[in-house]
């Protein structure tokens, strides 16, 4: 661990990582699915920008909720829920 850093410096260093946003979206998608290799997880931890992870997580959660709302509206409007 980096004990010589001041509090908050490790977050600043992590935020400077050059991981791509597409790679972050892919990692977040795998985490939503719940399947990830240990080696891939270690690679993600060392390369991904935490700010990108937060943004991708919020976007993925919003899309998930939107998808559920649309699915429920479709099922209710089709009358399949009443049968």
C-alpha cells in the first residue's frame, strides 16, 4: 500500500489513470451481470479511473431502471398481466 501519501492523494492518482470510458462501461456491464475473472478484476482495479466507474455505474443503473419501467408498461398495456 502507499503509506507515504497524504490523505486524498491516492484518489487524485487514481483519477489520473488513463483507462478508456468504453473499457469502464464494459467492466460495469460485467459487474451488473455478476461474472468476472479474478485476473480481469485486478486489471480493472489498476487501470480504470474511479470517476469513469461512477459515471458508468449511474448510466447503467438508469438504463436498467428505464428498461424495467418500459417492460412493465408493455406487459400492463398488452393485457397479459390480467390473464
